[in-house]
C-alpha cells in the first residue's frame, strides 16, 4: 500500500483486535487507544481512515530513511529469496558485509561487531564485555538517561522506568551536564562542563576506581531531552576513563546513523569510546537489529577467552541485509548531509523563531534531525509544563493538537522532540514547524509567567 485509502471499518476492526489481543509496553492497558497505522511513504504515514501524518517522531526515533524506502524493501526481498535465516554459529555474507560497513563507519580504533536484536540487549552485552574485560563490576550512568528495558539496561537507566525494576547490583548514577536545569549552579556552558566533569571524577573516587568497569553514556541523551553535551565534555569523560582505567561505553542506539548529522553522535567530539552500542537507525527499524562495536583492545581480550554471551537470532541475515542497504542508501542519497542542512537551515532557526512567539518554549537543543524543546509555564523559574516522570493536561492537549493538525511528534514529560527522517525535505520540515506553531497556540493559556 503506497497511497492512503478511506476504510473506517478497517480502522475500527484493527483497533478492536488490538485492544482485545495485544498487550502494550509501558502502559495501563485500559487507558490507551493505540493509533492503527496502515502504511507510509517517506516522511509520512497514514491510518486506514485515510488521515495522513507528517512523521516528526520517526516512530520511536528509528525510521532514519523514512517509510518504505524502495531500495531497502528490495534488498529485504532479495535476501529472503536466498537465505532467510541461519544459526549464529555459522558465517554469512550479509552479516559480514553489515559488520564491515559498521566497523568502517566507527573508525580505525574498532575491530568487530557483536550483533544483537535491538538496543537493550546491545547494552546488556556491552556491560558484560566491560565487566569481563576489566574484571570490575560497577557501571556509572547518568540520571537523565534511558538504556533499555532488560536487566542491566533498565538498572543503568536513570529515568523513572527503572524504579520498579531495580534488582541488580553495581549500578551507580550521577548527574550529567544540562545547563538549562543545571545541577551545578553553572552560569554558562563552559562552567557546566567543568563542574559536571568534577562531579563525575568525585563519583569515581568515592565509588572506588578499582570497582568501576565502565562509564555508560548516551552520546546525546535522547528520551531525556536531546541533551547536547557541552564542548569538551566527552573529551573530559574520555580523559577520566583513561586516568582511572575505566571503559567508556557510548550508547548510540537513538543518536546513531545520521540522526545528528554524523554516523555516530560522539563523532561531533574528538573523543573515541571503547564500546559503541547501536540499533534503531541501522536498519531504519525495517527489521530489528542492534549490536556492539568493539574496540581492538577489548576484542583481543576474547581472542583466547570465551565471551559468555549470545542470542539465537544475532546477526540475522534479513536484518543484516537491511542494514547494508540502509547504510548504502544513506550514503548514495547523502542523507547525513541533508540531516545537517535541515538542522542548521530549517529546524534550528525555525524553532528559535517559534520561541519568540510562544512563551511556553523555554529551551531548544539539538543537531541534525534530533531536537528537543523544553516547555514551561514560566520562563523565569523554568517551571516545566509537566512534572518529572509524568504528563499534564497541557502536554496532552498539545500532542492532541499536533495529531489533529497532521503532525506526529515524539513527546516525553514536558518536552516535544522533533525527530523526522534524515531525508526529510526542506518543504516538509517547514510544514512540520508550521503545524507545531499552530498547535502551540492552543496551549498558550497554560503559560502563567510574565
């Protein structure tokens, strides 16, 4: 299906069957009404009733090449005709090609890929590698973070989703830089960076460097608000890890594969991690795939030593063929360059223009096609438009207005995230901002400041 059709009966039937049989994540089942989606194309998708949405969420920030890219669909079909699946202990050319391409994108410091089914199990195995490599057990991660829903990943997560799941040991949280809501009483970005690094070093010292296997960081914390690290922060983390013999794991599950205009978001800095986790955009979500990019020193640890980990479907040939095709079309169609241009010429300037008009916009952060907008009821106090860990009538009304007007944003707590595909056109990016402008007008009543 490549064009919308109007079939309200189908819409109702899909919704009813979903409600009856499907158990959804992170939800009270009786309180939700999931939107049925029929198909999509490029930066748009539509329901069975024919309503079209401009996708500024990239679903869960993964359709980096847009919906139904014909070259990638063809690659999946071609691989399915040759070999649909193999066990992980065998070798396969699709897996080899995907691994080679990803290693090359990461750079000369990296050697091999450990494939997984998604981001959470990539985090699990990166943590396991770090612990086995260093013979230490603690993992440090930030409070403003999300790393996945499985055992070690959810414990490494900082946001409230970890609260019912804290059954593991060896996880320590610290504060990362976030100037708009600084924990360090910083006056500017440079001071925020300096004090955040001092805080991290104090945490390392008080936890005991000889107990810490890794510092785990989202290169750009995504769900937490698209928190762009200040200049020098990642370099500072690298220096601290080197000083105390700790591995740095860069979580690139959301920020990787073009989202910020680079293959990996840490590449905006001069620092290089020891392990990189990826998923989402590597296949644009067409078939699930994740993995760990392993540096040469960590890889060598397991030349003679058994790595105690594996997954039935790791390196699945259909998924790996999808990754190869996704990377290839991103290069051929210059999607990273487009993402950079959209961020610099359209989304960044456009959002700052909206801030002049809408007082509820408190702060704007981002790069490429990865932007977060902090919404507040008072600019002077930075009072959020929704409390931490929850939504609010204002945010619910804003999201409803966006959808009514044909825009699908990504939202979390008091924030709207704008995360369209990397190949979105200038015209569609501007249209998305126009719809957001219109929708923000509907919640102006919630602003109580001067």
